[in-house]
C-alpha cells in the first residue's frame, strides 16, 4: 500500500481548531491560501479546502491513501492550554471525521505530551483508528527529551503507534523553541522502543539555519526502528539531503514517503536536470509533482511501499499485524 504519511489540513472554525491572525497573515500562509483559492476564513473555506485535498489525493494516482495530520494546541508544563502561543490548532475529532468521510484519508493524531490527559487522549485516538502520532516541538513548545514525555513514550510503545516528529528547521509556522530541532532529542523515545519517523530527515529550512542531517543519519543507522520521511525535501534548502540519504544503503532503506502538502514541491534541477525540472514545474498538483520528482530521482520500489508497512497498514487500509521494532 503506497501512503503519503505527511499531509496537512487547516481548521478555520473554532469548533475544529483554528488559526491565529499572525499565522493567517504570514507570508507562507498567504501564498498557500492564494494558491489553493482560500478566499475566506469561515466554515465554507474549510469545506473548500477539504474538497481540494480530496481532489489532490485522488489525482495523485500512485497513492492509495494519505495520512492527514491533526495538530494539537500548545500546553504549558502544568498541562494548561496556552492559547496565546497556539497559532495552529487542528483537533483530533476533526481529522477523525474527515478520514471517515474520505476513503483515501487516514487519521494522523496529535497530542501534546504536557496535557494532563495526554495518555488518555492518545488511547482515545488509537481506539478511533489513528495510524501515527504527529509532533512539531518547535511550534508546540516542548522538548522531546524532557522526562515529562517518558510516560507518553511508554504509551506509544505499548500501543505500537508510530511517532512522526518534525526535525530540523521550520519556517511555515511560528518558532517558539528552535533548540528542539535536533533529532538527538528523540533518543529517549527510541530507547523505549517507540518507532519514530523523523520528518524532513533533520534538514534545515533556510540556508542560515543549523542542519541536522548528519544527526538523523546517525540515528537511522543506530536504531532499527528509526526512519525519516522525505516531506518537503523538494524545497531548495532541504534538497541537498537527497545525495547523502540515497547514497547510504542503510539510510536509504529507512526512508518513507511524505509530501508535506500543501507545501510546494520544487524540482531539484541539479539532481534531475534542468529539462526535467522545467517539465515538472508545469504539474499544478503539488502532491503529484512531489511523487513525480521522487520518481525522477530513481528512488526504488521499496521506498514507495515502506510507509504502509511502518504504519502497519494492510492493502485494505486497516491496521495489519504489528511489525517488529
């Protein structure tokens, strides 16, 4: 089963989450809203975005399904909701409902580890069919190496639920703690047997940020249950990673497919040639373009099917038997 393990949706209505004015008015979101035809911030705009996502997935015929990600609000160390620092909030219930209405969508949960009910909410999401758990520590404002996360890691390991955690730089969302970009902070999760997908393979998002590709590659070689997704690697600041990760046999076998839609996919001309890059820029479906770029890079068949295996998804789309760590 070929899965895109990293796809975003935005919630406009407060009942499903919401976005802060700062985020709505930021340059990346203004560009994405223009590109996707999002003219408002109401419930109808939310429905239009759902329809656009469904259309995008269906047009990307190589994919059997895509994991659509919830995004939990920021919580402080006492477990209280931090509304002032919450810029993107996509409730689990919204993505559960969305995946139930769309046969090619799968539920990617998000639970902040500082929540007082973090383990209980995780278990509720598992019961609702979550196929992974999504974190973005830079924006959700917590440190994955904090001992407060250990009970949550134990729960993830118990339920054999994969953790998809952002690593490396971030520009699309506000940065609350840049120090949490380091993949090495996920060692406590890996040491407790949690299957971890390190989103973006630790790469920088701008040329002036620190790059953690080397750290990701070391962890991928040290831990059998450490993986990296290729989401947003088609951005110019991140595409340098394709050379090292595809040339290293061990790391290459740890890559899973992700797009980071609706982030734009820009063909790396230095790696596929200027003619190929120019041709691919004419593909207006960015999720499909991301697939086509990776096909031109010559990534093998095992890569395309790995996310389905790592997430324990059978061809029917339901969880299959557990895979080993």
